[in-house]
């Protein structure tokens, strides 16, 4: 049972950064999913992959949880997002650092 610890990115439906500071521990699938011959649905016998998702307040808590239960894990660090213009008028500022592209 292998786990991945990461900070989830915000979804396309979010405009703010709510719940983006949390860390998530997810388990990787141990076996490949298979197609049910009768219905055509995909299914698997591994209930930890895709169904178990643990959230933690910080990275240290997630790592301590994995280490205390002897779960091998991979820590995925997230990159910081580039700052965006604060207001529409900043596009026409005299102190604009990037050249116009049109």
C-alpha cells in the first residue's frame, strides 16, 4: 500500500483559496481496474485507492501519520502560483513590467 502526500490545487470552480492549505494523503491503486463484462462498468477490488482520502492541517501531520503506521509514501511539493494583476487598471499602468503583447 503506497501513499501520495500532496496539497491539492484549487478547482476551476473556485475563485478563492479555501481549503488549499490542507494536505491530502491518498493511496495508489495496487491492482489495475477491470471492466465488468455484463454492464461495462470499471471496477476494482482495492477499496483504499480512490475511496480513502485523508486530510491534514499541515505537511508534518501527514508525514507523521504515514510514518507511524509504516506506510511508504511519496511527498509531492506544490509550486507557488504566479501573482496576477490586482485590478483592471493595472493593465494600463505606466509601471507595467511586462511589454504589451498585442
